[in-house]
């Protein structure tokens, strides 16, 4: 809640324990400043997680391709061995 009757407009939160309004930020500007810092941090973390996910996906595809190639090689060797016998 924003108390506009008091300068510099303190921001109050409702306490779940006491059901009373308690001061959370000394001013609306302080609330907005923390909001922007939090938003920037959340975006940074999201981008880091996305980069890690893409890297993991590339590694997984590489491993699957290598295993597929290995399986094809084994099948080819077995076919050659079967033709020679």
C-alpha cells in the first residue's frame, strides 16, 4: 500500500501474522529502485539459465550423434563379417 498522506510516500506491506500495515520501504522511489534491481537480476539469471540450457542441449545432441555413428559402424562391421563367412 502506498501512503500518499505522508511525504515521501512510504510503501507499507500487510503483515500476514498481525494483519497490520508495516513499513516496507521509506519511499516510493526506494520501492521502485529495488524493483528495478530485482527485475535486472531476474533477467540476468534467466539469460544465464537459457545459455546453460542451450549448451547442455548441444552437448546432448553431440553425444547422440556420436552414439548413432558408433551404432552404424558396428552394424556395418557385423554386415561385413557376415558376408565374409
